[in-house]
């Protein structure tokens, strides 16, 4: 009869416990400076400059990225004073930026498609920059912005993601991991141990329990769990 209650506890614990996958830690930032060449000869990426974070700084433009977003800065000639002097065409796989006098600044194919119907752009006349923000058609890390561009080394970029970008389930599991770690440091029960305590209390006096009729005393059972 002593085997009955531990079996109930173990079954309930296994059903309530979820697998928690490790998350990538942020890459250490490197000082802003000239591009660093990788061992494979590819141009390194800036991690300290927001204009080309996880991307690259080129002669006519710079770009930065998140797993699902792109920010592009096109460098505009200093004699351009207003957005009315610009012609901007952004398609699913192509970007064209030119002047009204038909001078081309950028006319390139993107390496991957974007959600071109939800693109925003603005012109900063003081900085002489055209800022373009868009979402990628699918989540992936880009090795370059345009097909004619030299590739960056995506193994050197910051692949971490804000916790708010994760699903509610993933956020809950991460919160549980943090809670359990803090509980262990304080010498207090983890979430699994707390669940086992509640299950034990619920089944203490049930039919078939070896403790039926006795006062609830969890110290009679080893409440430790693995992990």
C-alpha cells in the first residue's frame, strides 16, 4: 500500500512538468571601429553601432536586423533638403531610391523577401539619411541585405531575443526556471516540489493511502525531485 501514494505523486508531477529548452545568451559587444575580418575572410559586423547592429555599414547604406525586422539607412546627398526630392520604391524583393532628376542612389534586389505592404520610411534632412523600417517575410538571420553585397558572418552576430518576443508558454517556462533557481538559492522548495506537496496533501486521506486517518505530515515522505 505504501507504493500507491508515491505513484500518484509521480504521475501528477510528470504530467505537470514541461521540457525547458536553453536560450542563447547575448554575444559580448565589441568596440565600434573598422570592420573586423573573420577567419573565413568575411567582413565582420558592428555590434556597438545601432545603425548596423547585426548588419553592416556600406558606402551608400547601412542596415541592422533582428530575427524578424530590418532597419535600413540610405545615405542621401547633402544637397537634398526635402523628401519631395526623393523617389522611393520598395517592393517584396527590390528597393529603389532615386532623386526626382532620375539620379539613382540605390537600385538593388533583396536577398530575401520582406512584407512590402507594411513598410515605413522617413527622411532626415539634417543627417541626410533615409530611414526604412520593415518586417521580414519570415524569421531568419540575413547574411546580407542585397544580392550584390558581401556576406557577413552570422555566427558573430547577437542572436539573442527579448523575452517579450517569445510565446507566452516559453515566457512562463523561463519565469519558472528563474523562480526555481531563486528558491534553491534560498533553500526553499521549487515549483515541482510545491506541486508535489499539494498533491500529497490532497491524497493524504484518500482510500488506499497508507496515511489515511493520520494528521498531514509531509516529512514522512521524501519530497526531493531530480534537477
